[in-house]
C-alpha cells in the first residue's frame, strides 16, 4: 500500500494498488484540481440535484450533468425519447409508433416483418418497372453466361451443389413452418413418392390428395427463364397444377419469396 498526499487539501491518500496513484482525496478536490490545471478563473463547484432520484451530486470533470448515475440517465432518456408520432402501417393501416428519424428516412412504414413481405410481394407483381428491371437483369446474366466460360462454369457448379442439397433452403423454411403449426404434411425425401413421373415436394398425411410444391423464382418464373421455355416446359405454374389434377391431386404452389410471410402461406393452404 502506497500513501500519497492530496494536491489540494494535503490530506493523506491510501492507494490500494501500485499501478494507479490518486492525486486527490475526494470529488471536490478532483474538480478543484481540474479547474486549477485548466487555467480557469472560476473556482466554484456545482452541486446539482438529480431530477430522477433527488440526490445531490458533484459534476465530474466540471461538465454539466443532468443525472447522478447511468441508471437515472437511462430512465430520463426513456421518458424524453418519445418524441415521435403514431403513423399508419402501409399494409394493414395499424397505428405504429415511429421516431422522427424513421419517419424522415423511410418512405413506407410497416408494423411487422409479415406486413413488409406481404406488401413487397403485392407491389412486386403490380409495378411494371420492377418487371422491366428483372428482364434486363436476366438479359445481362444470359450475356455473361454466353461470353464468359469461367463465369458459366462457376454458375453450373453452384447449381449442382444446390440441386444436391436435400432439402434446399426454401424447403427447409417450409419444414420449419410445418413443425411450428403442426401441419399434416411430410417432406418427400429422396423421391419416395412419384406421381406419374413427377416428384412432389410435400405430401398430405391425413389421407387427402393434396401436395405442395415449392417454386424458386430463378428456375420456375417465366420472367427469368424466357429463353429456356423448351427446357422447363413441364416446370411451369399452370402445367404443374394440370399434371397433378389429372391424377386426382390438388396442388398448392408456394413461391420462395412468399415463405417470409407465414400468414400468406397459411392462407394459400386454406388454414
């Protein structure tokens, strides 16, 4: 233990460690030392009353503080933080509280992730600019596939990896929805059930002739596959439904971008 002398009042100070030597004995002497070293003429120490707990405290480093501790600071911030407004959700018209920053920066405001995905999927189909951009992006991608063999080989390698994955990411996402809501469907692993040459993704386990197909927009959408119509003739939306309908099955097709909205998925399934 080391003993020092306070530089302001001369009182003895006991240092508990040898690595840090205190120069003052109290907060008052500490503030006086800071004022002295800063060259200010002011020598008064400000005693402030905390607005949350009513405790009087000294300003450390001679700065104006509003609260005595971090706990009181967070309580005060919590009371003064509600400077925003209640605005309507763009999808369901529910009133939601948002801060001024969120109101200024975001054009569309939503109450939940489900409302955001539902609004996005609806506007995705209506907006012709988005559809036009998809066609342009598909043309650029096809140009890269035709002109750059290295890029084409990488794409094909990634496709083979994705096809080998069983189940893939959208199918696993739907499996999680089945487990969460206890739905009567099972995953058709490794093609255990084949219906007239086609392998469905999910089959009903309650005896009903219902199947569910998970469609990815990159492979099944005509906007992205306009050049491969002959290759994916049997993978279209209407063709798949007609194929299973001839065998007496009711087919429900769910797109990969719809899986983010569980309410929309359950609504398509009639639940």
